[in-house]
């Protein structure tokens, strides 16, 4: 298994490129199942989860290619079954359910299990599809769905603005008979990117980016060309990298507008950010960081996917700050690893209290999930001495070429295989 070895303490300097957004690319790849005709996607990040999605598309009857950052999919013979072997490695596989139900009126998709960051059920996905006329039973580890004729447009009010649930329902509603209204829909930029992609294929979606999305069903969707939006979480991670090392980075292709809640907190901590044409400049304003309180919330609130990285930065902030995790019940697994590096973080349920310390010291640590791994990389970049991070396959699921990108701006980071 690969490990990352980081010699910390070097202020990062230079330009760093943001890749296409993983969390936009995954649903958009599943939406290719809806198209009659080939889809050509650009700015697709080269990540393990993208390979898994393409494998799933193959199993579901698509011909695919993936060269550089361009991927194509042509759904020539859609099949209804998504096997457990693939779904278990990537929860987002469940996003094939809406498209398959919409096109075939039946589906058999493995039920994604729990994951390291929490139970993450899919009840809201299923309830929404049931409102559209689907019937489900969950047996032998599979969600088995059926519906008589086409799905029917419906009024669906979500109990919680689930990102994946909103995406599954948008895809299903695009090919349903009649109009669907989604109330309390997720407003994440990746939901907007999916809706824009579906509209490029011929769907009629309005209201994306607000809590009420309306979808007028159409009878077919066609292939198209589409460029995936840049990854706001990757960009936010590199903002923290500049601040935590006391360096200065130019972040290229940074979706600055989508990062309001993050940049607000970073500025409050004493990070200087400036948007320029095509890039964002980031550095520590005056050498000192002050701690802040943060609560993770659905967009436009502070993203849970940036919580672990902000915590790494808060380890160096003056005073104490409180982080409250409101989206996932078990998303603090980076805490004990940060403590191994010398951080002072105390946990109580879904709340972490972070007291800034003068320095972190490198140590061997273990990555437990994607964003936890990113926080350990950030902490390692700022710690004195050597940090070795094990189980970095988590990192490869979400950060394209992270060690090349970071070494390009001066980090001493290398990957070793055992
Ligand atoms: C997506 C993102 C993930 C991000 C999360 C929240 C992708 C591939 N993943 O995950 O990186 O951290 O949004 O911004 O885009 N829930 C239910 N029932 C459901 C669905 C969700 O109870 O049917 C709960 C989940 O357990 C969780 C919360 O709602 O506690 C948020 O989940 P959701 O917004 O659906 O996140 P994902 O789409 O899984």
C-alpha cells in the first residue's frame, strides 16, 4: 500500500491548478445513462472514483473512453443491475438508480453500506422516487425497484436537502411524464452543474441553485459535450495549504464564488485572499492566525467537506475555536491523528474544541477517509520534521496528482509503495 512522506515546514510558493470537481463528475457520469447518443465530457479529474464510475457504466451497458481529462460514454444497451462489488467501493454509485428507473422502469442496485463517516442511508432517494410511482423492496442487500410505465412527475418535499437524493431525483424527473417540483432541494454547486448538464442534453430544469427546483419531463435526452466545473473543495484545500505553511499560492481555475462560506472563515482567521482574472491569490495576512467557530451546514453554509482541512489550520490559530459537525455523525476521525502530531483538540459528540498550539511535530499517522487524509497532508506540510501518512488510497479518490501539485509549489512530499 502506498504511503506519503512529508518533510514539513516549507512555505508553499507558486501556482497550483484546480482540477475538475469529483462531486460534479460522479453524478454527471451517472446521468450519461439517460442519453441516447454519445456524451463527451472534459475537465474530468483522474481519480479512483472516476475509474469506478466508468467501470459501473460499462457494466450497465455503456461504451466508455477516458484519455487525459476527457471521458466519453455511449449508452448502447442499458442494463438494470448495479452489482455490490462496485457499489460498496463508492457510495455515489447509487446515483445510477434514478436514471435506470427512468429509462427501464426497473432496477436492481446494491444497497450502499455505511461508510467511515457515518451511516448515510438512501431513504430520501427512495421515498422521492416512490412519489413518482416507483415501488421498492430491499432484499438480499439490493434495492429492487419497479414501476408501471414511465415515472410520473410529482411534488416532492425533502426532509433534508440531501445532495445525492436531489441529484437522483433530478435525473429521474428529467425523463418522467409531467412536471416534478423538488422542495427543500440541495443548493450545492455540484447539483447546479448536474442540472446544467441535463439541460444541455435537452432536459427542462429551472430553479437549480435554489431550494425549489422544477423539472418538466421530456421523452428523451440526447448526447452532448460538457465541461465539468472546477473542484471547490480541492481549491479550498489549497487555500488552507498556503495559509498553514505561511506561503503564498496562486490558485488557478478557482471557483471563488462557490467558496464564500470558506473564504469568509479564512478571512476571519487572518488569511488574505484576492480574486484576479483566472486565479485567486492566498497568503497569511500578517503571520498570525486567530481561531474561529464553525458549523457545517448544507450549501451555502460551511461545507462538511472542508471541515477537516479547516481544523488542521485551526491547530495553529491563536486561542480556541469550536467546530460543530451537523451533516455527518462520525466525521471527526482526523482528530486523534492530529493529536498524534501534537494538536490540542477535544471532542464531545458532534463538537470539537480546538486550541491553537505553537507547533505540530511530524509523526506516522493513518488516513481514514478522503477529507481526513487531506487534513493530515496539510498538518504534515506545516509540522516540524517528517510525517508519514498511511492508507492514502482515500486521498487518491478525491485529489488529482496531489503530490505532484504540492511538490510543484515547493512541498517536500513523496509517495512510496510498499
Ligand atoms: C455528498 C458529497 C459528499 C458531501 C455531502 C454533503 C458526493 C459524491 N458526495 O454526499 O462529499 O460530504 O454531499 O455535502 O457528491 N441522508 C439521509 N437519507 C438520505 C440521504 C442522506 O439521512 O436518503 C443523510 C446522510 O446520512 C447525511 C446527510 O443526509 O447525514 C447528508 O447526506 P447527502 O447530502 O445525501 O450527502 P451525499 O450525497 O451522500
